[in-house]
């Protein structure tokens, strides 16, 4: 029973180690041939024409907000059931996140609510208030307009993009896909990353593909590709001489070591995703039918799942937070997932959000539990986690509420 199970682990082979070592024998450690090759490989995965490597997924999302011309007081519609970076990127450009609640089955942006919100925001005035952050209603309404839609493919499952794209078309909105958790996923046969005007993948060590730190913007918009290359490199345009800067830019470059690692990982993408799917299937076998535990479901529109995390729902009378503690006592790590963005202290304070504002997101936030997950997990480790989970759930049901 003393099997150590980490929350996540990268899947690194001799090929990755050799690729990184090789870079160290060259003089080019940034903006070189590995970055080019990695960008082309990532664009191919997304089925688009351009990849632009950046130093994190968050940096990529920030640059997409600039490309979408989000400025002070402009609004961007997005989901509160996500990692905080998908909303923070809007704030970096003084934009206003307009949260819309999610589909209870998938945890992804609800297209019907998105349509209603877009119509009301276009009308403006009091019709808009219902969708605006509480502190920006009435006389404090944002000055700008709704510019963009930023759906997130939560946990590696694509959002229901067709109706969302329809909303964007009818209201002239830019669509940025946060595909940071969904590299390799497909929606009705179309790859995640090809569904909007631009998309972002992320390569933190717990993601399906890692570069240590890193991210990738993918797009088929030629002019945007040039803009992203300039913005990530201190605002230098391709035709600018050394130390000439056309616009305000950033140092969001991805180094050659990371790019070499990423390319070696992308060469193994199918294998990486298959291994993760196999681990998910082991979990499903052991947890299907377990009392008070619901296993993840994929929507009919998801033609390929890219398993990022394995998140179950712990339902009453079982108690999720107690289950986390009981699992920890058995040496099994687990995480509540996601803490809704609108309830993060900074968002409550700045925008006046309160409990109850987004009930579906809050329900999911209260019952969701991420279990240890990676492509290198063994069946024995999955056994360990599942036995511990069965026990913990049973105990949490029997324990008195006072022990919570
Ligand atoms: C991982 C992730 C990001 C950002 O990734 P970093 O590379 O850590 O900046 C953004 N959005 C979502 C939904 C993510 O899961």
C-alpha cells in the first residue's frame, strides 16, 4: 500500500533528453531553428497555417487580447469555470470579463446563455446590467463594446463551438480559444485550435505536452502571425533593424531548449494522448457505478478527447472536502477543481461578485475532485487511488458533519 502516487508527472523519454542536449552543443539558444520546427509542428496539430511560440500559455492569451483589439472598458465574454489565466488576460488590457455560466454536463461555456448575453450587451442600458460584473452596473457601465468571445476547452474537452461561433458572427466578435488544456482534441472532427480566430496551447509540466514553461499561439490569420511575432519580441517588426521597435512589445520569447523539448513531445503526441486515455479508462473501469462518485463524460460533439486531468464529482451525502483530507491521510494527493474565478478574492473585491452569482460553476467547483493523473501512471497506482477513494467516500458519508 506504500505506493507513492504524484498528482501529475511529465512523460519524458530519451528522445526528449537527446533533443535538449543537442541544443546545448549549438550557439543558438533563442529564436532559432528549433522554435521554427516546433511552431510548424504545432500549427499542423491544430490544422492552421501559423504557430507562434511564447513563454507561457498566459502570455499567448495576453497577446490574443491585444490582437483582438481589447482596450480599456471593452468586454470579453468568457467562463468563470477555468484556470484564472483565462480571465486575467482580459484585465491585462484593461478589459472587462463578462462571465457566463457553464453547461452542467461538460463544464464548458453554455452557448444559450452566451447568445442571450451577447444580445443584451449589444442592446446596452439596463438590459446589459444582468450580465455585467456587479460593480460595473448602472452608471458604472463599461464605456467600450463587447469585442471577443473566449471559450475554454475545460479538462481537454472542446467547448460547444458551433453555436458559439454563430453568436460571434451575429455580433461581430473575435473568437479566441483557450485550448491550453486541449492540444490534440477534436470537435466534430475539427481540431481544437482551428475553431476560432486564434487559439493558445500551454506546456506547463502537468499539461499533455510540456516544454517546462511555454505556450503556443496558433492561427491562420497571416497578419496576426506577424503581429504576434513582433509582440513577443519587444515590439520589433520583421523588417525592423536591431533595436528598432515599432510598437509596445514584451519579452514573451520561447527559448530553443524548450522548443526542442516541445518538438520531441509533439512527435509523440498520439502516443502521449493514447497513454492518458488508457489511464482514464482504468479509472472509469474502477469507478463506474461507485456510489456518490460520478466519472467524467464526453459530449457527443467531442470526437477526440485530449485527457488533461481526471476529474470526478463527489456528490452528497459524500463530502468532497473531507474526501480530500481522507485521501491525503492515505498518501493520495487530490485537488478541488476549479475554484470559480469570480470567487477568487481579487475578483470578489474588484468586481463585487458573491456566492450564488454563477450557480452551475459553483456547484461544479464544490463537487469536482481532480485525482492523480498522467500518462505514466501505472494500473497499480490507479488501483491504489481508487481503493483509497472508495474508502474515503464511504467514511465521509458516515462521518458527522461536525468533522468536516
Ligand atoms: C494551463 C492553462 C493556462 C495557462 O498556462 P500557463 O502556461 O501556466 O501560463 C491558461 N488557461 C487554462 C485553462 C490552463 O489550463
